[in-house]
C-alpha cells in the first residue's frame, strides 16, 4: 500500500509564495510520474503540473512561469513551488503518484491553498 502525506498549504496574500510537499511511504513499489491537481467546489479536478521519473515536466497554462514542480526520488517526495500566487489559485491541492501497484494511481488527502486579494 501507498500512503501520501501532503503539507505546505495555507493562507497567503496575492503575490506571495507557498511550497507544497507530498511524501510517499510504503514498501514494494516504484513510482513513475508524480503530479499535482487542484479542485474548487463545483468544478472538476484539474491538472496543475506533472513530473516524470526522468524529470520531464508539464504545466497547466494558467501556472506556467509561476509554479515549479520537482521531486526527490530518494525521499519519494514531490514538491510544488508556487510563486506570484493569485486569488484564482485558491483550491484544494492534491498530489497523485503513478506506481507499479494495482491500481496504479494513488491520491493524497488534499491541502487547502487560499490566496487573498
């Protein structure tokens, strides 16, 4: 089994920064891609950023140039550095990992990010 523990959410003023972390624990699995999604009430969960095991990244257009995803494979941890935050970035942020297990996709519990104007 995989456990994902997220941290780093909170309340910040527009223009500020936050760094999210998501650590995977458990045994006998490997991790391929790791990513961050976000969801606001009444809307579908959307992809924010993803990073492959090889380090390739992809970002939603709305966060390009402001957010940076990274990972530490030894620690099985993925990070999301969020700069120049905007009120429209307010959401619950979820990490997701693609593993060698069945089912392969596992989700974190979510962490609230609130950006005040």
